[in-house]
């Protein structure tokens, strides 16, 4: 048992894998929306990001709640859900302030999601699951997009929008692929 009373060597029973692709589709749709309506996107960006990030946070929290056995993977998913919910609530309640802070908040969110994606890929690798390398690449791309967005704040609105759109697309693709990898996750109890 770990310090939190969770079993250490138990793989979670992942019956609600479909929540990851669903939240990934939300992120992909938001990324496409950002690319197609850049000026409108920037004007309404804080409200839309709040809704999208809250939605993905609730979906990930639902996944954790309905996953029976706790493991490092579900703890990371819970951490990701709380990060999403916190940032989403912040963006919802402070839309004017968040319009100024949105690029920084989104860059930090992408960096955190990239790190969580990389650790999820390593967890799948330790479980001898196929496809973990693609998840690792997606996680690295999410992380890189967040770092570029954070470093590129001085170049202007268009670059911020393009990097944000790219980050949401890659994060969405990661969640869709992760969900389908989780669907075939082999449950092993030791």
C-alpha cells in the first residue's frame, strides 16, 4: 500500500476509456476553431477556453471517479483534472483579466499537460503497452508548444493564436490516441 492507501501494483480497470477521446475531440474542435476564426477567437478566447478546459477537466474527473482501482495513472489523471478545473474556473470568473493573462495561463497549462502526457506514456511503457512512443511524441509536442507559446509572447497576437491552436490540436490528438490505447489496456493484478 502507498501512503494514500492505494494499491501499488494494480493496473486500473479502465472501462470509461471513451472519455479521453471525447475530451480530445473537444480540444481538436477548439484548435480548429482557433485556426479558422483568429480575430474572433482572440476576442472571445477567455470564455471559450474556460468552457473547453472545464469540460475536459470534468471528463477527466469523471474518468477517475469511475475507474475502480487507483494507480499512478489515475493519480496523474486526477491531478490533470484538478489543473483543468482550476484554470477553467479562473478563466470563467475573471474574463477581462484573463484576456491579458490567457497566453501565459494557456502556455503553463500546455506545459503541465505535456508533462502529464509524457508521464502517462512512460507509465504505459512500464505496463508493456504498445503505442506508448506515439503518446510520448505527442506529450513532447504539447510541452514544446507550451514552451514556444510562453517564449513567443512578444511577437504578437497572431503567433499566440497559432501556437495556441496547434497546442490544442496536439493535446486533442493525444487524448484521442490515449483513449484508444486505454481501450486495449490489459488488466494485470499482482
